[in-house]
């Protein structure tokens, strides 16, 4: 049985079209129930864009086994829209595949997700299936591996794991996490990187710089439960939202030009433990990416994209 898709969209018709074109190329698409959750406008001028997003989603009605659209009249924010939408789908199913409107996928993405959900459904150490991996060269005869880090660019989980997160009243409270995480936990949460890229998001949610971003709290909950996330050796997804169109986004050329794995994943790890070799390679990649010069260039690009929107 294939897992349903919870798809989250807002005001980007063309990104939605590109994402659904790639998703519908999967052989399993016509066996999959598709649930779209469209957030409401922040301002009146966004209403037509959102209308067009709905039209584009409806045009894929014949590509999936069923297609259901939930459209909010008010702007809920991505985090609230996602949390409610995932919970709604999991009220009727035992697992779910989560997609956003700017994630293009491999034509074997659904095969990978459904196989992984079936293989690890009874193993409570596995909490999350990553569709994305960093563009890191990994040697070895394997196609996927386990690591602690959760990625939100195309992912999946199970009802029992999600319910624990959803029903915990402090799961999305940054002050709770700041209180119970000690320095060693923070370093481990950040993959022992030279510069924080994960814990800093918890801090930013506490200060209000970020507004209750769901992914970092889901990762925090998985981390506290000592859970693992299955990750493909080569990414099955690509984020096309790093073109300045999304909230808090800038053009990341590495993300925009990254390849995705267009082969079927057949080798799934039998030993449920973190792959230290892969973790070290990813740590090395992220440390290099976060060097001072690189950060300066990225900050300049972010400012440039912001100014372009204002002109």
C-alpha cells in the first residue's frame, strides 16, 4: 500500500507546477492519495496567485488516485499549516510523505519513500525518512544510511512517531529546549560543526527572528528520543525555492544546480545505527560551506535578492 502525500503550497504557481510535474512522473503517483494544503493570503494582492496555485493543483487530478484540496481563508503560517495538515492526513493513515511547493523529486522518490516506510515501520529507532542529502561524494557500496540529522526537503514519517510529537505541549517551545539541552547536546545536535546551523534556529525562534519553524522542533524531538533518519546517498530531491521567491530564501547556486538520483534505491541498511563515515563527510562539507568568506557571499546575495524585490 502506498502512503499518502501531504502537499503544502502558498503563492508560487510556477514552482508548484514544476514540483507536481516531477512528482507525477513517479510510477506510484496514480496509486497515491494526494492532499494539498494551501495557506491563505497575507495581503490582498496574493489572492490571485493563490487562486492560480489551486488551479494548477486541480489540473493534476488525473495523475493521482485521489486529490483533495484544503484551502485556508486566513494566513496560518507555514508551521501551523504543516502541523495541522500532517495531523489531518495521519488521522486516516499510518504514514505520510510530506512535500512543499518548491521541491522537485526523482522519478523514484515515491518508490524510495514507500519502501523505507514499510521496511522500518516497526523499528522505533527510525523516526524520519530524508529525501534530501547534501551534495557530498560518499564512497562505498550502499544507497542510503542513517544519521541523526533531519532534512525537510521531501520527507516521510509514521503516525505513532508524529503523534508523540504533536501531543507533547512543549515540543515546539524553544525555551523548553534551551532549558534541557546542555552544551554537549547542543554540539551533537549541531553535528559538532564549527558554526551552528541547527541550534541557531532554536535560538532564533526564541528571539522572534524566526516564527515557530516546524522542522527544527521536529528535529529537536527526534534528537531527544535518540531517533535516526534514513538518508539517501545521493539526494532524491532538489529545492528550487532558492531563487529568491521563497520566505527567507536566496539563490544558492549549489542547491540550484545539484543533481538528483534518478535510479531506484534497492539497498536499505539492515543495521540501525548512525553511519559515522557519512556524518564526518557531511560535517566536513558543511564546515567548508560555512567559512567566513562563503557566509559573506551568501549574505550579500540575500541582501541583493531582498533589494531586487523592493525595487
